[in-house]
């Protein structure tokens, strides 16, 4: 997804207009697929291209407004069930898979039944192709952003000095005021000071004698 600070206003507005033109042409390709070159696969790819253009050139909020990421897989599943549903219904009605003359639709003319059956299948394929392509793009962009975040974090750690990355040095606890000097806890220095204090009166007594 593009960084909002790096998006050019000209590119953003032009791509928004181009995406709408692509969507209109994609709908034309889907609805005229059985009369002219095109169909659900081509139309679905064009619809996905329009959504991906908006994903790249718009802010994350505007890009996701066209097709939220959470809708991609459910929409693809709906398109796949539309395709399979028509084929299964034709099998149940006594025909072959996707034999549209057996599709139970409220139309007396077999040509119209054939037309509507193909149209339902083409719309389902277009939804499935569009949703799957957009879901793949979102997954790849998510992995790219995660890799970029990890790379930036590793770069910041390598550029920091040793004092910035290491743990803070342990400082001794502050001594409360008014507690006096600490008493020795070992017999080494304390015993020697005590012995020096006991020998001092003997030296003074010898000087007087």
C-alpha cells in the first residue's frame, strides 16, 4: 500500500478516473462475452486491475473502500458457487453439466434460457476471478509490509550505538537519610580496627611511664 505522504495528487486523480473507465469496460466484456470476445475471466481480470490500481495510488482508507480485504474471499466463494450451482442444477434437471437448456428459469424460449444461463455463469466467474486476484495482491502486500517493517527495525538497531541498545547499568539503591554509616559485615577490616583501638591505651601508658 502506498504511503499517503508519497502519493502525487495528479497520479491519484488520474488513476481514479482510469479505474472507473476500466470497470465500465469490464462490465461490457462480462455481459457481451457470449456474443463477442471476452467473458468472465477477462472481465474479472479487468475488475481486479481497477481495484489494484486504486490500492496502489490511493491512501489505504480509499483503496480499501472499493473492495474491503475481508470481502475478497467471501465474494470469490459466491462467484464459484454461482458457476457450480448452474451446472449442478442442469445435472439435476436431466441434462449435462452447464447444459443451459435444462436450467429452470422462467422463460419459455430456449434461446433466452440459454442466454440467462450463460450470463449467470459469466458473472460468477468474473466475481471469483476478481476476488481471488485482489486477495492474492493483498496477501503479497501484507508480506511486503511485514518484511519492510522487520528490515527497518533491524537497520535502526544496527545504526544505534552500543550504549543505546544495551541494558541500563544497575545502580545501587539510594541510602536513606539519617541512617549513619554502614556497619561492617565481615570480620576482616572490622577486627583490625577494633584491635587498633585496644592497643592505643597501652601505647599512651608506656609514654607516661
